[in-house]
């Protein structure tokens, strides 16, 4: 009888383990993917920036197609945008998990489930 009880206890743990989320990528991997196309020389440093609003498409004022291509490449390989997109995906998953409690379910002890008060 005891072996049967151990299996019953382990079964929900197996299902819970299958629902685990993937580990997030390492910061170095994201940095390598994002900066692989744009190595920055170490001598390029700045003391600070002037505060103020940045105009949309500021780079078009220079009339340089190479600058425009570089800006679009930087946007395409931006690590911060990738992290933000991953957080949106994570939030969508959490909403889905939280919404699961709204549906009827049967618990381990065959009690009715659903929204708890």
C-alpha cells in the first residue's frame, strides 16, 4: 500500500516539473549576438550626455546612407529590445498560468477546483 502512495505523490511532481520555463539566455550570449556586428573600439568613451529630447530619425539630418544602415542594424541587434520582448513573452505565459485557476479542475484529493475566494 505504501508503494502505491509514493507513486501517487510523485505523479503530480512529475507534471509540475514538465511545466518549468526555459532558463533565460546568459548576458554574455545576448551581448555576443547583439554586438557581433558592431565592435566598439575601447578608445571611444564619453564623459556624459546633454539632457534633452531626441528627435525621431535624427540620423536622417546627416544625409548619410551608411549612418542610416548602422542605426537600423543597431536596432535590429539591440539586446535591450530582445530582453524586453522576452519579458513580454514571460508576462503572457504568467497570465496564461494565472488564468488556469479560473477553469474547473479536480485536485489530488478529488476536490472541485476553480476560482478560490
